C-alpha cells in the first residue's frame, strides 16, 4: 500500500476506509480479525482501482 498510495495515505486507508470487499471493515480491522494479506490487498485493489501491474 505504501508503494502505491504513499505512506501517509496508505495509513489513512488502513485506519479509516471501510471496504465492502472486507465485509464492511477497515484494513486494520480485517487484519485484527485474522484476514490474510493477499485477500486484503485484493480488496484494496478492487476498491481503489489499483493498476493490474501492481496487484
């Protein structure tokens, strides 16, 4: 996330953005609930239209 969004914005996304693909949770909440990194990144990519080459 830092590479694509920059450190400050990535941190904000992780803490503040509720993502439907994560069951209505933030990235931090998903990780706290035991979600794996790959599934979280896929959800972020879908929610923020991350280019295919970075997925």
